[in-house]
C-alpha cells in the first residue's frame, strides 16, 4: 500500500499490511523514528504518553518539546500523530517491527517481518 500521511500509515500498520510504501515528507519522520536506539526509544514512548496525557488534561502540549528534543521535530510530530490516530503507542512498535527494504523512487519501502 502507498501511504502519504500519518492517518494512512496508522491504518496500514494496524491492518498489518505486508508491504508499505511511504512517500513525501513522511519518509523523513519515519526514517528517524526507525533509527532511534532502544534507550532513547523508551524515553520517547514515555514522553509521548505524557505529552498526549498533558494535552488532554490541560490543553497545553508543552511535553511535546521533550519528544522533539529526543528525536527531532518532524519525527516527534509524526510519532505523536500516529499515536493519536491509532489510539495507543503500540502503533510505533508495529512501525519499528517492519523491515526496511530501502528507498525506491523517493519512497521508503517497509515489509512486515
């Protein structure tokens, strides 16, 4: 499936599509999310959950700054959007479980393991 935004990507991940072609600006965010090491990844998950919780309760998304400082602004926005759309952080683990087949014609190709 070809995806161009976070909503399409979240849906493809939740369905467990065997192959996902990511296009456009989403490629950079997804590449950075997938390249994040295990320790930083744990901190990112905690920060994302905190950010979304704080935003829901106080309507102040300042915890997002923590996520952005760990993995960068575009990947942080992509990650938080995926979590919000999918309704949980498990979508990020699903994303990281896909194997990268590299880029083809400007799109990132992911295959389900």
